[in-house]
C-alpha cells in the first residue's frame, strides 16, 4: 500500500441513546479497551482503573472531554491494491492511542455500560473483564481457585479447633 496523504479530524460527541447502535458500539469498544488494558497495560489500563475507582461522575467526564479537546485523530489515505480503491487508515502514535482510549471511555459511558467493566477479585490475577455486573472473577478458572482456597482455609481452621 502506498501512502498518499494525511488528514486530521476533530472529535464530535455522539448523542446519548440507551439502545441501538450506540449500545452495540459501546460494547465493542468496551471489549477492545479491556483487551488492550490486559495485554499492554499503559493508557487503557490507567483509564479503566480511573473509571472503576471514580465511576462515570461529572468531574471524570469533564476531565475526559478536556483531554479530548486538544487531541486530533490522524489518518492517512492508502491505496488498497486488492480491492482497487483508496481507504483511510488510522496512524498510530501515542496521541492517537490516548485519543482512542478516551473515545472508548466516552462510548462506554454513553451506552450505560460502565457498571459492566470489572476487575477480577482474585489477588493474583486482577485482569479487567466486561460482562455481568454481578460477576466477581474474570473466568471460571479464577472463581474456582478462589473458592478452593477459601474452602481449604476453612478446613484448616476446623482441624485446629
């Protein structure tokens, strides 16, 4: 693919909708953000940690929009030889990763999905996960380990009595 030119776009917030495309987009972005936070850490992990600690409060949203005010998304036009057309491809740099993280947070909050992002309760794991707000663990494996440890601790205490 040959690089042709570069273009800058500013962020435009989407209207708040409870159902429909905003919710589906919020779910996809939440899953991406959780995956990025678990694999790379860095900006996505810090953003999710802030969301979990502070919740979608007004001050948190103001900080996100303030951070997005100066960020521009950068993409470049490339030639797709296979399909014989031009396509816009995002350029990855530190600023675009931060912008993507912040945009994902906005989508998650707009879709009302912030309560579905959790952190595994197992101390050795602490992975982020997206799912049922009542879940405590990221997987059945972690839940099983915690329950077995709890059972063994109770058994040891009973033997001591």
